[in-house]
C-alpha cells in the first residue's frame, strides 16, 4: 500500500522557516561559543590557576579544559560525544523535515541545542578537549561555556514548546475532548432512550 504523501503546505511552521531558524540560530550559537572560547584561551591564565572575578561572589572566568560533555560530565569519551553531536543534528534535521506540526519554540530550542552540541564538537575535533571558562562563585558547580548554556536552554525551550505549545499535541487534545464529548452525548441519548422504553412498558 502506497504511503500518503504529505503536502508541504501542511507543515506549520513552514519548512523554510524551520530550516532557516535551525541554520541561523545553530550557527550563531556555535560561532559565539568558539569566539568566546578563543578569547578565554588567549586572555585567561593557564588552566588550574586563579580565575578572574567578573561579578564578585557570583560569576568568575576560570580557564578549564575537559574531555567530557556539558558541565564536565562523562570525561574520557571524546569520539563518542562527537558522534552524539552529529546524531543530534541529523536527528533534528530529520524531525523538522518530517513532522507536519511543531511549535516555533520547539524549533528554536532544537536549534540552540544543536548549536551548542556543534560548538563543543568543534573543540573536541580541533583541540581534543572542550574549553570551559564560566564559573559560578556562589555555588559549587562545574565550569561551563556558551555551548553548554545553549544546550541546557535549548532543551528546556524545546520541551516547553513540545509539551505546552505544540500544535500536534493541541490537535490531539482537541480530538480527545471531541471523543469524550461524543461519548458523553451518546451515553445521555442511551439513558434517555432506556427511560422512554421503561415508561412505555409501564403504560
């Protein structure tokens, strides 16, 4: 049986907007991340030394190199994380090309996540490690970078878009509500019919 072809006009938001947003946001995040890392490597003291206070008691810049994922997690798996970044971008591209209905928040969130993944993957390929330089002074938290922020914010934005704003989910909820209303109406009609039958029999 032949599969039904999806009309391009049925895609909301349009495919061109999705791909353009993925490209612009993703490339912007990756480029800003790489520029920030290059400045950090050139301006900050060697890794392991005292960092620079940016906002006393809140934010420091401290040069750290790690082989892990976001926030220094999973060290020692450089090639694995590069492969995951490639799969992330490929999976996002396939999803945006095939899903007829997505929210704009989903697209932006996925673009942020892909940009962050690519930013850290470039570090791993070019340097063998990821450059981190943003440190929180008010809490004991791993040093991170712009790409990590893109990944984290992107996941949150994409989830909000998928759970609360997705037109596909909205359509599913509307269908479920219509089914419940139809079932309730059918139940009422059945009860009314049974009551009418009992009254006729009682006569």
